[in-house]
C-alpha cells in the first residue's frame, strides 16, 4: 500500500458545506451525523442530486443516543453537532 498525503478540511453543514464541497471537488467526503440532523441530511441530499457532486464518494457515520453520547457532544462533552470532513488529494 502506498502512503499518500491528504489535506483534511472540517466544515459544519450550517457553514455552507455543500458550496465548499462543490467548489473544491474533494476525493472523499465523510459526514458525521447525530440524532435527527436536518442540516447534515440536507447536505447529503444536495450532494447526491447534483451532477457535479454525485460522483464524489461519501462515507456517513451516524452517532446515536444509544452510543452514550448526547446529540451534540462527544465523549469529552465538547459540542460536535454534525460535521462534513472533506479529504483532498
């Protein structure tokens, strides 16, 4: 396996994540959703419906309340909400 450098950008769905993703055309988008995250689901829908972004691979991770976290915090109690991680080659 060959090691490759990647740039990673974190974008909140409320910070125009879809526009950022469409503009930079990343190699991969990782979306972390929590609870009933409307903004994150909206970003996923827009990516899937747009011809320019529908071919970008998207990995989603759903953090549920059953995992022992609140809808907006991680194990350290830090506010995380939902987040799109954009991986650039």
